[in-house]
């Protein structure tokens, strides 16, 4: 029989952490006024929403919303392409592996952080003021949205690449831009493609929401119908959006497998 | 000619990697630098092309001061110095030809290198370099699909594509098996003899150093403790360089 090492006792984190987490959750429930009685009472009025929701007006939706849905997809395509390709060079400046200048690294990183902190809905509201209501404002808002996500993901991927090939290019007398382009870029291209597809999916979903503030696409129709509580018209639109999202997701999964 | 004048390197954090090195390396020499890891071999090599900047003293390559060179001069000096690495440092996702063309970057405009519109002559030089290490048939194979020995030969071809006058090799065989190690070392030796390229190799296998080198430099804790012909070196010298007796792990061993 070998002498097994003694199993260490559960740490203080477990002893103190679990009760704290339970208490904290209970406190949160209490604070936000979560109670099942309200829920039960309100359920009696559910027919206002559920009846129309489960009686979708398909013909109306297809006739009136399909054009806007196509617009939503167009906004997403344009915005993710432009946003991601603008983010590509910026990411190399926002990584310490490819930008040794501490000041400019900090500036680029801060810029990306700033863009990311501002919610996409807020970008949309600003751009509807700047360029007027319509899909163009939506495109601009989602360009910022894509740029922020791509900048974050890609610059962190660049942080973790193998610096060896960069050193090799540098040692041969190559300029900084040349080294980055020939030695760093090929290392992150597969990631870039994967991130791009992911961001495109996010943009499809986000562009639906943007319509609510007047930035074009199918969200505009949802917003008008919601005001009149026409859930019988909204529910088929949501199903259509779901279909589009599933189709695009399948496509990007297929494409990702082919590329990577 | 490469000349070290009172060169010292202290890394941020206070680690003294090199201490007052004075050294001259003549054109066409095949020099092997030995020493334990941490003795300053890599630092010495990298101070020649200024990948590491000396904190004291100056390094001269062909009469040009590397340590004080401007950005533009430094690129010019570096373009004449080829370097190969322990971990090969190939871009695994790019094919062999693209990797070798990296060696031509300093001679080609940024626009051309980015768009891939390489001048015919540069492509020709890349192919010739691959031919010299007998791996031309792999020109369109991805770097990641090659064996370690093949990757290192591509590494040599990339350095050769610079048409260098000096070749630096930082532990070129440390990631390879004994047989492949000798193959790679013979290519370096052949290139040194046929093209007259001054070659400086860091090694930690003493038998390999004796087998291929002509001049041997020993480093211990950042100090130059041996400098002489390989033929004159004794076991006592090696023990002085290593600061301990020689173990079997210091030898790469015979092929079997």
C-alpha cells in the first residue's frame, strides 16, 4: 500500500463563498421585487399578448416585412465587411507584439475601448441625428459595433502569436510594416475569418434592434406594430428573422469548416 | 570583419548578460560559440545585428558601427547579415517560397511585398537558395508540413536569399535529432566554404563544435573564457568554459 498524500480540505473560498453567493442572490431577488404573485395575477391578462401572438398573420408579414428583412441583411453585410476591414490594421497597432511604441499602443487600445463601451443602440441614435433616419445610419452604427469587437478579439490574438517569424524578418533588414505583413498577418488570418463570420451573425441580430430607433431594417416595422399592440403581425416577423439567423449560422459554420 | 569593443549588455532588471567583450572575427571564419545556457551566447550573436542593443561599447561589422547606426543604416547592415534560429521561425501557414522571399524584403518595396508582386530576380534568388540546401521541390509546400530538419534548411535558404556576408546561427540544431543535426551543420559548413560567408554558430554540443568548427569561443557568465582553434581545445578547457566536468548530455553522440 502506497502512502497517498493527504487530500487538502476545501478552501475557505468554498466555505465562505457559497453562503455569501446564496445570500447575495436572495438580496437581489428581494431588491428587484421578484415575486410570483405578480406573475400569477398578470398571467390572467395574458390573452392580450398570447392570443394574437399565436395567430400570426403570415400573408401580411411576408407582404410587408420581407423587403425590410432584406434591408436588415444588407445592413449587416455592409457593416460587418467595412467594420472588420477597418479593424484589421488598427488591431496591429493595438497589440504590443506588433507595436513597440507604448504611447501609440495605448492610444489605439483606448480608442478601441471607447468605441466598444458605447452601446450599438446609442451609436444608432447618434448616427440617425447625424445622417438622418434610415438604413445608412444603421450601417454606420454597426460599422462601429463590428470595429470594436473585431479590434478587441484580433488585437488579443495578435498578442499571442509566435514572435519568432517577426524577429526573423526584422533581422533580415525588413521594415516594420513588411515584417508585420509577411510574418504576423498570415498567423492570424484564420482567426480573422472566424471572427468575421461571428461578427456578421451578431450584426444580423443587432440590425433588427437598430430599426427600433429608426436606423432602417425590419426593426422599424416591429416598432410600429408594437405601438398598436399588433402581436399577430410581429410574431411571424420574428419567426422569419429566426429562419434567417439559423440559415446564416449554418452557412457560417459550413464556411468556417472549409476555411480553417 | 566583425569587431567587439568593450561590449557589455545589461538587461532591464539588472541581469548582466555580457561583460566587457573584446573580439575580432575575420572574414570567412567559421566560429563556434559554446557555453552553458545563460552564458550570453544568444546575446553575443544578437548584438551583431542589433536585435539586442549593447548597453556598453560598440560592435562593428565591416567597419560600420552597428550600435550607433541610424534606423536606415541598421536596415542596410542587417540586410547583409543572415540569421537562423533554434525554433526555425518560419511562418507555418505560408509556403516555403514565401518564407524564403522574406529574406528579400529589404531589397523590395513595401507595396510589392504586400501585394506579392515580387520581382523576377528576387524569386530567382529564392529558388537558387532553396536549390543550395537541396529542398527546391518543396517550394510550394506549407511550412507546417515539413519536418524539423527540412524547416531548418528553409531557414538557411531564407538567410541565404539575403545574399549575406555574415551568417548567424543561434542554436540551429537544438530542436533536431543527431542525424539531422549533422546534416544541417554540414550545409552551414558547405555554405561557409563555397560562398565564403563568415559564419558564427551557437552550440552547446561540444563534440559537434569540435567536428565542424575551426575557431572556438567559450563564454561563461557573460565573460570570454576561451578563444582559439578547435584543434587545440582540451577537455580541461571545456571544463573551464562550463565550470564543471563534462557530462554525456553535453555531447550529441555518434550517429546510429
